[in-house]
C-alpha cells in the first residue's frame, strides 16, 4: 500500500518543475493568441470594420469566459491542493463536480448570447456596418460558449496534474483546424461559400468541439484516480463551496478587469472607427509581450497550489519571487523587440497610414504598461493558488474602478490624448496593484488561506489505482 502511494507522488514531483510546466503552457498560450491574430489578419482582408466588429463582440464574449473561470480556476486550485495532500479521490470528485457546474453555467450563457447579444452590442455604442459584423459573430460564437465552458474545466484540471505538454498538443491541433476552417469559410475555398465574419465564427465553434472531445479522452488517460460517473451527477456541498470560495473571487477580479476594458472600448468608440481598429490591432500585438509572463504565472500557480497542499510554504514563498524576476526579464526583452519593429507589425494588419501611426505610438507606451502587468500576473495567480483569492479583488476594485477609469476619462476627453490616454490609465492601474501585490506576498498573509485542513492526512490510495498508458 505504501509503495502504491509513493508511485504517483514520485511521478507528480517529477512533473512539477517550472521549466517542465512552463514551456508547454507558453506554446499553448502562443497558439491561443495566434488564433486570435490569424482571425484579425484574415478578417482585415474583408475590412477594418469587420475587425472592429469582431473585436467588440470578443470584448463581451471574453467576460462570459471569465464567468466560466469561477468554476474552472476555482476547481483547479482546489484540485492542486488536494493533489499536494495526496488526496487523489477527492481531487477526482472535485473535477467531476466542476465539469457539471461549468456545463450548466455555459448553457445558460449560450442562451443569454442568443437572446440578448444584439442588445449588449448596442449598449457598447456599436452601430452601422460594425454592428452587423459584431452581431453575426456574437450569435454564433456566443451561442456555442458552452463548449468553451467544458474546455476550461478539463484543460485546467489536466494542467494541474502536471500534463501541460498534452494540453499544448491539443491546442496545436485546434489551431490547425481553426486556420484551415478560416481559410475555407472566410474566403470560400474548397467549394464552400465565402462567409466572411460568419465563416470565422463557424470555424471557431467547430475547432472547439473537436478540442473538447479530445480533452475528455485525455482526462481519463492522465488522472491517477479516474472521475467516476457518480461524481458528475452527485454534487458535494463541501467541494462545491471550496470551488466557489476561491473561484468566485478569482473570476470576479478578472471580470472587473474586463469590465474596465469594456468601458475603455466604449471610450474609444467616441474617437472613431480608426481608433477602434487601431486598438484592436495594438492589443493583438501587445498580447505577445506578456505571453511569457502568463506562462510563468500559470506554471508558478500550479507549483504553489501543490506546495501549499503539502505545507511547503517556504518553497512557495521563494518560488514566486524567483518567477517574478524571470518574467520581468523576459517581458522587457520581448517588449523592446516589438517596439523596434512596431511599424512593420502594424503594417501586417492594415495599409491605413493613420491607423499604423496611432498604433505605433501606443505600442511605445507598452514598456510602462507591460512591466507592471507582469508582476501582477505572477503574484495574483500565486495568491489565488494559495487560497488568498479575495485580496486581489478588493485591490482591483480600488485601483481599476476608482482610479484607472476616471483617469482614463480625464486623459482621453479632457487632455485629448486619444488612445495614449487609454494605455497610460491602464499602466497606472497595473503598477499600483503590482506594488500592493508584492507586499501582500512578502507579508505571508496568504499562508492563513489554505483550502486543505492541516490535520487532514494523505488518503489511502487503493492498490488498483489505474496507471497512465
């Protein structure tokens, strides 16, 4: 019996190194962002208005995806701490409960998009041809959001078990299917009709469906204790409360951030169609600056969750500060390269000289914004993984809502700084929270928020634990 317990522990320890976890996450995130950039690049061949419409729709859809993170990220953190405590059956039950909950929320969101998608776009002041493109996209992609709900729960669990390379391979396949679908459906190749924005939306939904089926198969290949059918049907009050206790604050902080981004999008609509397209292109380029930081943040969070479950708090404390240093170094290097090539990068998306000029100007400001964002990405992810999920929400409310939105309004409409005002307001928020989060982690107050009770010992793992094949 003892040998059986040690075998999964040894396998888990081997998987939990930052490099082993991070490089597949980096590639997976890169592929995910590349899919968005490919959409933008291909749709820019249709028109700049098509890009603006899809960008506006995705602002709303991204908030729905963050709502799904209430369960997905919450479950991943709870699972990580149970795995660290060697309570594998509990981890499997949490996974089953999380999948069922995410499906229920996903179906509800799909219905909301189908019924009220157009109304939400009008509230964003999206009008004219841009509205037509956005409404078409939000109906199809938003209507299929329940697929993303299941993908979120499955992928987060598989990563938490240390199998980040496997999720990366699935993302690669999804991107290949998506790009091929875009090529066929946007432009009308292989005898298919040229559907433009509708084609991009259909391609997105189909690629997610294929990805979902593979993730379900993969889940039962990588877990040391499988999710039993009854775990999907019988929801445990104890586990659901643990998921929501960390998941709601985690998602709420992200939702507040996205709502602020949505408000900035509203500000930009008053600057004109060129400004809307410029922001969409510049955001697509800027995502690659903090890509490495996101990978390090996610990898570090997995390690912190396991460490906290094992009561290795000093290892968690040291790991986070080391990760911040690596992430900052990578961000600065990548940012300087993108600043150097900012004009030709903008030229990949559009021939409009005004849009290229405005985009190049705001990308210059990314060195201020992205360094602060990097610190936040790593430390906030780690605070959530430790169970200290509420503190980032309180600070986010204070900094994002009470500071960045009024500051952005002042810079844009009073000082007439245009898009530069958006970038500076967001940078002010990122740095304010970065300093606060740094001192929060240093204070070690997060040690009081572990989700697994100290008196709970490792569970006995049955001798018939299935092995991965």
